C-alpha cells in the first residue's frame, strides 16, 4: 500500500480516498467509444427497471445488469441472481471491453487479481439518488468494487465502516473510475440527488457501472 500511495502522490489524476480506495480521474475516457455501444446492446437485452426494496420502496435509480450474475432486490430481499427476473433469461454476458476496463482499473489501484462476474448498471435521471449503503451481498470481500461513471456529474459520498461515520464528497465526472477494496471494501457510500444538466453524449442522465466479484 505504501508503494501505491507514493505512486498516487506523483500522479495528479489519481486521488487516494482512504486506505484501499482510489479515484482514477478520466480512466475510462480512452475506451468510451467501445463502452457506450456495448452498454446499449446490454440494455437492449436486459432493459432498465426500477426495483423495489424489501421495505417496499421503489428505487429512484433504474437498474440493469450483465455478467454471470446480477444484483436484484424485491420484497423478499437483496441478492445476486443468475437470471433476470423480468425476462427469466440469463443476464447479457459481460462485454469484453467492460471486463478489460474493470481489470485494468483494479490493477492500477493495486488489485491485480480482480475478476468480476457481475456488473450492476445504474441509471440516474435528475433527482435520482442512492442512499448510503455498503456493498455486502458479494461472497468474496477480498475482491474490490470497481465503479465507472458516465454522463452527468454526480456527488459521490464515501464514508467509513459505520453508517454514522463522516462522509467525504467527490465530484465524479464522465470517465472517472473509483476502486475500493481491502480495508475500505465495506465502507458506506452513496449518491445524493442528481442535479439536472445535459451531457454531450448521454444527455440528461448519469450511468454508473459497478463491477463486483459476486459468486
Ligand atoms: C453503487 O453504489 O452501486 C453506485 C454508486 C454510484 O452510482 O456511483
Ligand atoms: Fe454500492
């Protein structure tokens, strides 16, 4: 980790957020021309939907998935499912360019062995938000989370191991990638209400891809 922090200190596009957590500014920009068409074909096979939490709340963020498993929620709980409950079919495969981006970002952040099998796709319209939570439905917490931001900018809140810990706020823009793992793998994080705006390629929305090793 010391080596990683030394490297980060020399590169202004890398920001250390906590031990094990790094913000890689613009890391996805060189491959956006591959990512956006792949995303379109994934959501053609598994359309965005607003899922319901176990408490009966309809999420403001619309979601889809690709990979061997997808994160889902309904009245019976949160889980990873190999099939899309809307279509009854397996989720679309993880596009090769998604996998390459996620593993490269993880490697850059000090996790050279990351092999994601799930990618949750979040779509935020203006006003949509994701309250503070931990990503803890995955089987292996030794593997990091890799999160890719596309479209409208958002504020990302990154806290600590307890919900009541203070949060730091990061402005995430199109192409930014956040990786968290190791000591910060279970840190609370969230996205407050997305501000309205217009992004030159995605229009009035933000898309976030989070890669996980779930199964
Ligand atoms: C998530 O926590 O699943 C998404 C975070 C984000 O949209 O940046
Ligand atoms: Fe999350």
